[in-house]
C-alpha cells in the first residue's frame, strides 16, 4: 500500500474549496480527486464530514 498522509482540518477545507473551483470548471469527480492527489472516496467522505465548514470549525470538530 502506498504511503498514507493525514491531512489537517485546514488542508481538507482548502482542498474542498479547490475541488469546488475545479467542479465549476467542469471537471469530473475522478479528475478532481486526481488533481488533489486523493482518492474519489476520500473526497466524498471529506465532503460529507466537512462540507460547509470553514477552517476554524473543521479544526474544532477534528479536536473533539
């Protein structure tokens, strides 16, 4: 298995914002995941968990 990386809450929120930008450009979920260097499943899980949060709220949630 490839090396795994734990992303900080701030990184996740930043990558989700970038994913929104790429989606607005018409890229598919697979293309977005590849651009962000994560799996499509990871991107889906992040959206479900961190969807509408800003970085501070995500950090607070992750600390719980």
